C-alpha cells in the first residue's frame, strides 16, 4: 500500500490531544475539501507492505497509533493494517472523512469521523449510514468555516442525536472563523460538544509536515 509518511509526534486533535502518537499517513483521497491542508497526501508516497509498516511503527515506540490520510479507507488494505496494529496491542485511531464505509474496520479501532460542513463543498458525499456504526469510543468532527457551517452542524447534531451516541468535536478551519466566536455560539446554545484547536499548528508553523 502507498504510504505518504510515518512519524511520531503528539496528537494535535480529538480528546487524545497532547498524547504521544505515531501517525501513518496513507496516500490518496476521494474528496477535495475547499480547505484541505494535506494535499501533499493525494499522490506522493512509497509502496510499503503491511509488515514493513509495522516494523517502522515498532522502531518509533508508542502505544497510540493514528491511521490518517488523505483518506485511509480509500485504500482497500487499510482494514488489514488496522487489525494488525490492534493485534500488536496498539490503541488505534482512524481519522476518516465520513464518505467511506466505516463498518469494514475493527470495532476496537477508535473512529474519528469528519462530517463535512457546507463550506467544504463535500457535504453531498457524506455516507450518513456511517452514523449507525459509531459508538461511545468514537468521535465525530465538524470543521467550521462560517456561521452557516455552525448552524448546519448544530442541526445535524440534533437530527442524529450525536452527543448521545458518540463524542462530538467542533473546530475551525485554521486561520479563518475566529475560535472565540464559535466558543461563544456553543455556550449560548448549550451544545454538548468538545471545542478543539489543532494543537500542532500552534506548536509548529502551520504548514510544517511530519509533526
Ligand atoms: S478529506 Fe481530508 S485529505 Fe481529503 S480533501 Fe478533505 S481535508 Fe483533504
């Protein structure tokens, strides 16, 4: 399978933010979000076997592993990689864009699933059936670019009862919608969600790779 990069850093998002974590970035994505910050993962990478990926992970020494992209589930081998990592006693997070079927991956994997808001221009490609496969160990993530995105996300959270079935994250596109506005709206509406910033973009320069 084609791998863009494997590196160790701290997890910059989710309720695991701040923890040491190994990232496996799989090449390829089926979406083209307006604000994408990982376009370098669309094509670039090198072919690696699952065994050689596991060997690389072993050398980096961390229990927490994040399988990301691009879109990791765009590659048909990813579910096997996830199972292998779990068999090796890793805690595995899978960051997925919400358009691919998540039911094909191990129930033990922690699914971090985007729900693409209107300003991404990718909302029409969401696989809404995925919500049936989410549990309390998983997290859904809304990345907001405007007040319109916020209102849309609020409606979706209510419509699917998301705060009851899983954990809900709300963040903003880096450098756009002011986080303090979004926090204000969340508090005004009493939303049961976790607000997050992309920690790694504050520690390092926002476009730094491999961190
Ligand atoms: S799903 Fe992720 S990697 Fe793919 S285009 Fe959107 S932001 Fe970029």
